[in-house]
């Protein structure tokens, strides 16, 4: 009989190492931006979710420090007890206005927004249908809810329809879950078709706009706006921590939905309200997204510029993308790690993404509005030199 109940941890870690799945943190010094100092080395940053370059913007920093001066550092309690400030309401109104929904609710993170919303909306008598490539927070929210959880093949509307025809009538409520921009691939969900199918089978539809808010759509409202679906009945979740450069999450939708979540979402009710600094920074970011469309235009110009240059490198297996996220597929986790290290040695920070995050290993590049043409040119030059055998 073994005596150490924790001994399995070392064995499990050894297995993770053997598969080249082991991961560790890397320190970045200074403010976030198009270039950063990573473990002492200056690199061009293609690993950030800060699409509009707002996380290091003076105006967000000023808003955050002003909020600290006025309200202190912590919100001291849950929103329903001592943690609510007018600042929170101001942010929620700004989100609802951007999304053109009746109301919105901010959570402490996008992850918690998904967990709380899904668990509030469905339970044991209900069915969840979820894209197989959805973010971890959607999957874990689905599992935690206790609903019957079925995945459909990535963006496969035909299979989704078959599953609904066969199973919908056996359940009380049905909730369809999807990322709008798939975070590890860069492609978009077929939103109009999903809305039609949700309508046909009397299902709720929750879309995760984490990588779309501030990035897609004429006003930066996201993929819903991009597809001309503004105003449709659906549940929009997102984060304040990507293009908005702060920390926190949100849900936007009808008055009834938001009112219900304030009464039933455990990850909102039983956690401390968003800090004044994070709230104020996110609010400042939303104003900038509205007032400076040229930032978004520059981001998309960078995306098109890189895609054009990549045509010179037909050997790279680029996954289909309609966003600032571009991925090159590699044959194994080991090859992905090698390619990632070669890029980094050449001054390019573009990490290897490996299982279990994704089914197949890849190098993931995310573009920012603040990347210069010289940064993109250098990326392509380095990609040209990387040992091609590493890539597919
Ligand atoms: C990043 C991300 C989240 C989590 O948001 P946080 O605010 O970082 O917790 C949720 N969903 C998707 C699709 C994401 O990419």
C-alpha cells in the first residue's frame, strides 16, 4: 500500500513532459505593446489579445488611476451587497449601447460570465449543443450546468440540425453555444444559420464574442454586427480583457435575461464586484473603440498586409481565418515547440499551441493595430528562414 497520496502528481507531470505538452509561464517586462521584453529579450509580439493596443494606452491608465484615487483599490463585496458602484452601471450601459441590447451585466472575467450564465439558464432537464472547438469556459459551463451536453462537429450546421431533430423534443429548454471568432483557429461561426436553426427548434443561442468585440463589425460591436444580426434575440457574452485592454467579462441581452442573471448567476452573485480600476479602464476603452474607428481599420489593414505577404510562403499550412488570428499547422507538438523556439530566437514571439488546448499543434499569430509594416515584414522574413521540415 503506497503511503503518499500525492505521489501521482509527479508521475502525471512526467507524462505531460514526455508528450511535450508541458507548459510554464514566461515573464514579460514593461508595458504591453507591439514589441515587448520577454525573459530579457526584445521581441515582436504576435502573442497578445490586445488587438487595438489599448492595454498600454495612457488614457486607460489615467482612467484606472483616477478611479483608484476616487474609489480605492477593491470593491469590497459582491455587487448585491457592498460592491456596487455607479461606475459599474456606467460600464454596463456603455456595453449595452455598443451592442444595441436592452441591458448588460459585467462579471469578474469572461470565463466567469460563461460559467454563471450557462449554469443559470439550463439544468438537468435541458439540452446543450456546443461547437467542438468552443472555448474551455463554454465547455466547463455546460458540464457544470448538469444539462445533457452534446458537441457538434466544428461549424457543422447539418449535423447540428440532425441532432436537434432527433433530440430536441426530449428536453425542456435547449441552449446552443458557440464562439463567434474561434480563438485557436481564427475562423468565424456561421451566425445567420445558427440563428435560423435556433429559431426553428425553439433554442436559446449564446455567442461568445471574446475575440470579436472591438475587432469585427462597422462600429466594433463584434461578429453579431459583422453579420448584420444586431437586434436579434440572443445572448452575447464577451470579455473586457482582449481588445478592451482591461479585465472582466460581460453578458449583453434583453432586460429579462440580465435581470434573471442578477438573481440566478452564481458567479456574479457570490463573487466580489469588478475593481474600480478595471471598470474605469474598460469604460475608457469602449469610448476609444467608438471614437477611433481608424484603430480597427489599421488592424484589418495589418491582417490583409500579412495575408498578402504570406502568399510568398505556400509551404506554410495556414488555417482558414477571417480574423486577426492566423495559425500554421504543424505535424506534432514537438515540431510546434521547435518552430516556436526558432521564431523566438529570431526575435518573434508567436507561441506554439499544443494539445490539450487544440486537437492539432500549431503556431498562432495574432495581429495588433499597433504593429508596424516593419514588424510584419520581419515576421515573414523569419518565417521564410524557419526550417520548413518543422511545418506541414
Ligand atoms: C479569453 C476567452 C474567454 C475568457 O475571457 P477572460 O476574460 O480572459 O476570462 C472566454 N471565451 C473565449 C472564446 C475566450 O477567448
